[in-house]
C-alpha cells in the first residue's frame, strides 16, 4: 500500500509543479513569446479551465476501465502535453498545450483519492488521502522553487521538461507499484451522472469553491503583501513562497489527523473557522516584517488542513459515484482559485490596498463556514427522517 501511495504522491508532485511553476517564470515566458505579462497570464487560466473541464468528463468516460490503468493513462497524457509545452514556440501553441495539460489533473486526484481510501487500512483512509496530497504540497517546497530557478537562469522550457521528467517517474511508479484494481465505476456513466441530482453534492462543490477561495484570495496577492505592505525586498518573496509551501505540507498532514478525530465535514468547519481568524489577523499585522512571515506559514498550514477532510466529505456525499464526485471537487478547487483571485482583485483595483484582499479571503472563508453548517443541518435532518422512518 505504501508504494502505491508513493506513486500517487509522485503524480501529485508533478501536477503541483506544473500548476504553480508557471507563476514564477511568467515574465520569461512572456518575453520569449513576445506577449505582455497579462496576456501570458492566460496560460494559468487555460490550465485551470482544463482542470474544470477534464475532471468530470475524463472520470465519467473512464468508469469501465480498472482504476490502476486509468491512473497510468492520465499520467501518460499529463507527461506528453507538459513535455510538448517545453517546445511551444508561440502564444497559441502554449495556450493549447496548457489546456490539454490541465485535463487529467482533476481526474487523477479524484480517482486517486478514492483509490487511496480503498487501499488504506480500516480507519486510516484520511491519512492515505493526505499522503497523496503530500506530493502536491511538497511540489511547492521543492519542485516549484527548483523549476523557477532553472526557468529563470537557463530557459523557461527547462521548467516544463522537468515536469515531464517527473511525469515519467509517476508513470513508471504506477506501473510497478500500483496493484491491480477493479473498475473505476461499477454503475456505468448513466447511473453515475445521477449523482448530480443530489443537492448536497452541489453544496459541497459550493463549499469547496467558496471556502478554499478564501485562501487563494490571500495567496494570489502574497507578493505585494510581502513587498509593498511589509516592506521586504523582492528577493524575500521566493523565501516566503517556500515558507508557505512548508505550511502546506504541515497543514495537509494535520488535516488527515483532523478528519480521523472528527467527521470530515466537522473537520472542514473547524479549518474554515480558523482560516477566518488567521486571515483577519493578517489584515492588521501585514505591515510587520516578522509577523507577515509567521502568518504566511500559519495561513498556508490552516488552509491545507482542508484538503483531505473536504475530499472525504465529497466522497461520502457522492456514495455510489465516489470517483466522479471526488473529481468534481478538484474542479471546485480550481474554481476557488479563480474566484478568490478575481474577487480579491476588485477592492485592490478600487484603491483599498493589498490588505483588502485578505479581508475578502476572510469573508469567503466565513461564507464557507455558513455553507458547512447548512450541510451539517441537512445531514442531521436526513438522519432524523431515517430514524423516524419517513425517509
């Protein structure tokens, strides 16, 4: 089981690297392809769009195939198009390559989370899922800084070649370490799609989008918070990103424990309440050079305690169609990324300063708290109906 989880973690490492390394090499990509930096930002959006589109479609179509083969094929797809990104010589070709690179992201994590839970010992499913997500968080500590360094000092193409190399390692590890598994879905696509009729599933999707959007509202503008507000030199941003990455690793591991102590939805509620508190604290302490670095670690840690519990909450909600629901949650994470950055940018554009982005994040996380409470009430009502025989 440990080797199989390591294989999933390697895949997560590659996915995390390609998703975030583009942000560090964006000026280099823009200069080489002859486009503006805002236009080069479309490469980030294209990847996110690929995740949102690919997660439900690829997972739904993959239902009749064994899970280990699907995971292998998704990683092969990932490897091919990330490697091709390194050879893109125009805005259009890189945009298409980034979109195609993003397609397997959500399906891999969605199917991988369910596989990890099935491979785990009884009562250890949360820890197994958190181990898979450890690859994603480690990418922010090791892969992204390395990819950014080589991309800036040699060529941005090298960054994508590095991602392709990790993809090859992931494919090989799945082939040799992943046991043979049953079909991704025994229901068939038509029956799986019925899961979308469940109101609670859409509530969890909304919870993931709005709740995690609170983190991305802050994280999207971490650079100006470090430099413009706290007064650190630009060189400190790279170190702050590593600090944030370490916080993500710690938070992800704590989230697995939290989901075992409490039920997943209660663990999500606790994490979101803590996120509101630390984001509000950041608003008032952002101009302190030491406090901003400490809070960078704490906010990242608290935010990533959400990863495993919220994924488990979706798996429980989508019972019978777990892999499709789990993949949908990955789409929701990326929508949270987009919405967080968008809504946080509005007050900044209106002249309220960069700390206003953190307040927007606190409001979004607070909205997530309300949604989580509504889901808990819905579940309690259903349980009461079952007990009384009315359901």
